[in-house]
C-alpha cells in the first residue's frame, strides 16, 4: 500500500529516542521528509545520521525545549521560515511518578507548559499552512492513563487528558479543511520510559524490576510488551494520505491490555 507520504514533511517531537524515534524511522522509510525535534543537538544528530543513511527524503533536526516558551517561539519561527510541516507528531516525556495526594502544586505549571501548552502552541502555529493546502495530520501521543488512570502517575493522567479534550475539539473544527487530529495510546511498549516506570514500581513495592515486568506482562492478553516499531507503524498510517477519513479518535496499540470498550 502506498501511504502517500513521499511528498510530505513531518515534524516529530521527542525524536531522539523511544517512541518518537521509532515513528521518525517509520515515516522516513515511507519516503517522508522528517524533522527530528528534541532538546539536545548531541542526541539528535546521531539519530539523524542513522535515519538519513537509508532514507530517500530529507532528514533534519530542530532543537527546542518544550518547557521554555522562548525556545518554543524560536522553533516556530524556524519552522515557518523553512519547510512547513504537513504532519505534526506531538510527543514528549512525562512527569516523574508520584501520588496525586502528594502532588507539589509548584510542579504543576512547568509540567503543564511542557506537556500541554507548548504542543498546542506549535500545532496552532502550523495549522494555517495545513488548512490552506487542505492536507494536514496532527497526531498526539497519549498514554493508557487517559482511558484507565495509572496508579502513581496522577500528574501524567491529568495533563494528558487535557490534550485529549483539545484534540477532540480541534478535530471537528478543521476536518472540512482536510486536516485530521487523532491520538495514539500506547500500552506497555518496551522503551526506556517503561523500564524506568518498572524500576520505580520495584523500588516502591520492594520487588525486583524483573518481577514487576513479569507481573505487568501477565496483565496483557498478548503476554508481552509491544515493540516500538509496532506502535510506530500505526502512527505512520494515521499520518498518511490513506487515513483521511479518520479523525477525532484515539487508537489503542496495547496488545489488548485495556479491557474496557
């Protein structure tokens, strides 16, 4: 199937590793021009070099810190002055684990700025181009916590739900212009972030990380963690020209982990 991505330019945030890198690799394999977004030029450059070695499209980098409003504005200016993306993958790290009742209110604003405000500002700035050309894809990487709150990840559960409401509302506003807005919900996809959460759970419960991981896999009908490529390929389809009639929804890539309908 031709995903009609060879003429498109995609910006993937959080592309220096994990799910972001996997999505960038999948888009590049389909011929898209890919802009890798991240905080560190030192981490982005090896990724750019590795992807570019086999890519037919242009692979470039955009260094920005989503927690810094000035850096976000600079990144937006660079994007608008260069190849404006047709596709935007909103991805970023989550806050540290912690109980909601013990939340330090002072940590709420900076986390909101990085996880909610910055992605919305970037998407809003890129929307006019997408609407004008009557093609655009905005994909928000979420968490299973937006469907079934994850214990000890209260702040992440709260802030990611903000993006669900924003994406669903925006999807209806721009659908007639050929712009789709969707969410992608990972289950336990085997990335460094999952290993970190397993380690935190092990420390909290007195178990080993291996025991925590085994118990986690036992709750998944497929009996294993997902591979980043499996998640990335689903993202690639939602970003493609073939997914033009899918909008305002959130797709689960979780091996059947979430049991509710």
